[in-house]
């Protein structure tokens, strides 16, 4: 058993349309970190879900002649299905239409009232239904006779209505002090600088209720108002922990969250509004918020008008889920915008997966089957060359852990891939097919060493390509309980009396169109 706990979340997704590549990317990244912490033997809670209230949902439901709840049920199901398609290891899927969430939101609201941070007034300003966000004059521009948000490109409209306000302005200094004291609260540093700059300009009180629509959680004691969707949605991170019961094991073990994975477009809500709400409610703040960049298609932001939207489901159906998972994190530096293309995806599948990792496993296991009665041979005389290969990986485990703990996912993958190239070179240079003729004991040592390294590489790749690496580990009879970082240093996991299982081709090469 472990007493080490780790809580990671995706943003909860707004189900106003079908899932896209941005949803897939956030979810895959969070899943990789969750799986890696399990390799470290942490007790992990991984949360995702859907944000189902607000004016945008209400309008879309009306347009489709459906009750908002039924409309949400249908769309949320698509997002829940996506967790299976992406092979996510999430432990919970929360919906903001659930009763457990409703209870938590009401408690947060009442805590903010009790702290004196909520007051009733009138709101007037620019509001985006699409973004569920308010914008200042310097955050909008004119385009073809319409007012749009500079950051999102969404249309904004002038809104005037009675509203409850949260005293966000009162929390500016405490937030800035917190950012300064907790340097890695917001990552990457470029995102932190954006947030600090925004707060330093001075925060305005935030409208946190609406009367122009009804699809949401009613304000306690004044049900003509519904609670602002972002105060509602952000609370999901604690409603999933059975809040407002703060004495339960789930809340005590997992709050504050270790890592919120979000897109940069919702950074302000998570890094400014959410901490302020929590401070006012006298609750601990999450340990880290990581804002990743956008996924671009051939260096352009995906849009229907450009016709460059890459559907993750279509790609998975054509090439495979592990292929997409690997490509996204290998090619995109987490925190920056990343451009993807189908040609680069195909090259990545062929070079990294099929020719490198896949080919190594196939040829080694085929050789053992043919020359060693399909059993891993024992290593009786390990050489310095063998030790060098194994040590090169083992000695890097601390740095790999550090890369993951600092969300440097891109470098982690590149490092693990380099071990795979080294293993291929070792196998080629050692030439067991030649050695077997004059020194069968040396051949056995080579084969034992390379299988040890395949085991080690597969464990490190498991968070990235779980299906494929698990197939490899299963082939050499490594069971699930031994898919741990601690197993990398162990030389005694092999059952030398068991035959290798059959390993089908892991990655099929794909042809480029050109």
C-alpha cells in the first residue's frame, strides 16, 4: 500500500458540440501524468467531466427543440465515450448537472456570502455567450460591424441586468503575493507572467449571476438568478471529492489538487477567479495550474471555415490510439502552441514506433523463439557493454521523474526514445546471430540484456502508449502489478521456465500520400 496521493484533473468540457482535438490533447496529457504517478506507486485520483450549465447550452438545446437536461445527457455521453476511445485511466467523470455538484456549488456560494464577498448590484458590459466570459473595452475589437473578443474571436454583446457580484478586486494583493511565494503555481512561466500582468492592472469585481436565462443552479434565496457558469463549473474539482463534507477521506487525501491541466484560453478563470473563490471560501488552493497551448493544423488554428479541423476519432480509427497519443506528446512541446499534420503523424508512426520500438521487440522475440526454445535465456556472464546499456537508462530515472514532475513531457518522450535507439544499436552491434556459432553463453547474455532493456523501455513508455507497451510486457510474462518504476532496477522478474507469448505486429507502417 502507498500513502502517497496525487490528484490530477482535466478541465471539464463544455458539451455544446462534438469533442475535438483540443479536448483529446488535454485529456491525453492528464492521463499520461496520472499513469506515470501510478508507476511511482502513488494513489492517483484522475478526474474529468462535463460542464453543462449556462446560456450557450440553453440556446443550443432550444435550437434543437430539446429539454436542456436531455440535450446535455446526449452530449455528455459523447464526451464520456471519448474517455474510452482515448484509453483514459480516469477514476471519475463528473457532470455539473449531478446532485453532488449542486450541493457543493451552493456551499461555495454561501461561504462567499458569509465572508462578505458577494453583493447585489447591476451589471453592464460586454459578454460572450460562446466563451461564457465578460470582457473589458480593451479586450474587444470591431470586425465587420460586430464586436468580438480579441483573445477568442467570439462575438460579444452588450448586457445590462441585475447581478450578484464577487469582490474580486479585494483579492488582487493576496493573489499577487501568492503567485510570488509559489513560483510554480502557474506553469509554464510565460503563462504566469500573463496572469501576473493581468492582476497587476487591477481586478474588477466579477458578475457571478445572470437573470437572462434559467439553465443553471439557482442562487440561494433568490431563484430569479442563476449562478455564473464559471463559479459553478470550477467547483467540480472539489464536488468530486464529496465537498462540502471536508472531513471525508477523499477530500482529506486529495485536496488540494496536485495538478490542473487546462488550455491557455481558460487560464484566467483557473489562475485568477478560482484561487480567489477558494481564498474567500477559506479553502486551500491547488498546488499547480498548467496552461498548455493550442493544437494547430499545419501552423493554423483549426476552424470550420478553413476546413482544417483534424478529428481525433477519425485519426484513431485510421491509425490507432497509441499512435495519436505518442505523436501529440512527442511533437508538441507542452505549454506552447503545437502544429500537427497528417504527414508528420505518418512519419512519426513509421520512424519512432514501427521502425524503432516495434521493430526492436519483433526481431528480438523472433530470434529468441527460433534460437532459445522461445524462452528468455539466463545471463551468466554480463559484460561491461551489457551493464553500460542497462545503466544508461537506470541512471536517468531521477531525471525522468524530474521531467515529468515539471510537466516537461516532450523531453521525457525524446529521452525514452533515445534509449530505444541505443537498444537497437546494441542489438545490431552485438550480432547474436553470429555469436551463437562460437559462444552460445555470450549470445544468452546479449539476449537477456536486450530483453531487460525492452522491459525497462516498455515500462517508461507505458504512460504514453499503454496498449502497445502492455502487449510487449505481457509477451515476456510481466504482469500488471510489476508495471512500476521500481521494476526497472529489478533483474529477477523473468520466469525463465515460461515461453514467450506471441506478439503480433505492434505498429503497421503507413504510406505517405506524396
